[in-house]
């Protein structure tokens, strides 16, 4: 994978695929601009090199139709304020008007294109659309790790037609952090996997067994594993179709000598609600029709102890319904243990990154990935289509 550093970008039109799919409120105010800040190092590098910068991103799911609520215009304003430099805006991403604006760019100027997904051809990876985007540039740079698991025009299509292509700083950093944490880790390697469904993390779990020393399971997926071991978790969320699969993963872990940790106790409730009745009990003591919504205090301490001597920690998925205060304690204890560890720690974006922030440990994590789906794709042992396209 060639780096943008290996390409002469001086005075050239450089098309940078970024991920500016940021959250906004009903008044179109940006509520979290972290994804914008993640691209600043690359943008400033390109400015120093006197490149003509064309930024492109998607926003939301407009399904090929224009939607004013999903315009990138607010991003343009925020980026201008952050850089203290005018960022120009094009109200489309292809077409004659866009070509003219690109051709008028001076060295060191920045143009942000309108939402790529206003064209359904983006998600369809249409070759004609890819070619039109490639015609806007001399150099294509992918710096959108969070969508690099997608086979779409601006990710895998443009490199087929662009004169030169390379990876941006963020994409390089993300791929290197994954390699350092999974394929070339400081041992012991401890993976903490949570979230709702075994089915969504199945391939990742099976792949991780080839690398990890300890595998810690939390979240609702733990219920399926517990039931696969003959423990009835009553009204808890369970994937009945994956009980045999879960049992197989436990068996495989034993065969490989991987320490496989499941909850001993659980925090359960009579309903999924912030005002629900709550009890703490051992995994086989859940009242009828009650549901497990967090790991219990004994389990949290056990997990914290298992994390303590780690050389590398990979965390993907919360331990419970951390969004509700009553069911946050398990995630908080685990997050604090990761923060207190001297290990290299990497957090797979999405809900887990949000949990790290809510637990006030984000600044103590070695690396928080910007892409939940792309990070999971790597954990499954797969190559990212966006990375393959650059090779």
C-alpha cells in the first residue's frame, strides 16, 4: 500500500476520500467533530505541499436522493473555522460545474464536494461514476478507514481510474494499530468482546482464537454462551440458532489453550427500562422472565484481574447496556482496568469508543479506532477492500 508521502502532490489535484459522517442535531449543528479533527494532519500536510485539495465524503443514508438534512455544507463551515482558512463548497460531486470549480483551484486551496451518496451510483460502485470522480484528480488518497470495508465507488472504484493512488495518514495509522494489536502483539494478548449478538461477532471470535491468550465475553452475547453451557438465563436475550456455534467456540478455545472467561454473576432487571427493578445474582439465579443487562460485580472484578497483566488489549463491545446508568457499572470497571493497565490498548470504534468516552478513559486508551465496522472486518481476518484497491 503506497503512502501519500511517497507521491509528489505539489500543484496537483488531490482527491481525498474522508469520512465526515458526523452526528448533527435537528438544527444541523455538529455534535461531535472528532472525525473532522482526525483528518487535519493530512490536510495540513497537503497544504504544506501546495496541493489542490478536493475533499469528498458521504453523510447518512440518503439512498441516492438529495436531502438538505444530509448536506455537507455544515462540515464546510466547521472545517473553515478549525483551519482558520476558507474551505470552498461544491453543491454536487460530479458534473460540469464541479469540474469548473476544480479546474479553478489554486495551489493550497480546499474544495469540499457535496454528499457522495446523493448519487445511488456511489453505493452501487458504478464504474461510470467512479471514472467521473477520478477525472477530478491527478492523485487519489483514501483516508476514510471507517468505510474502507465497503466496496463503493469512492473507495474501491476510483483507484481503477486515478493516475496515482495512496493511503492517507489516518488509514495508515488504523491498519498499523490493528497489526500491532492482533498480528504482532506484545503478549499476553487479551481480547474483550461484548455487544448484543454472537452472530455479528462470530467470524471475529473464531479468528481471534488464533491469536489471543485470553478471551473475555460480556454484553448480551454472553447469555447465548451461558445457555450453550447449560445455564438458563431466563428472559435474557439469546440467539437460539447460535447455541451450537457458541458451544463450539468454547470447545475450540479449550483445545487451543485460550482462557475463555464468561460471567459468574449478572445484573438483571424485570424489564428493559431505566426505572426497572434490579437484582444482582449468580448466572443460574435469575428470576423467571427477568433479563440480564450487565455483568455482575464479581464478574467485573474477575475481568479486571484478567486484564491486569496484559501486554496488549483489544476491546470491542460494551459489557452491558451502558447507556442506562443502572447497567453501566460492568463496562466502567472493565474500562478503568484497561486504562490502568500498562498494555497497548486498542478500542474498536462505534459503541465501544462511545463507552470509553462515557467512562472517562478515552485519553488513557492507546488507540481508539474511528471505524467500528471496518475494525470488526479486520478482526474477522479479512482484508479491507479499500486497502486492497490501493495495492
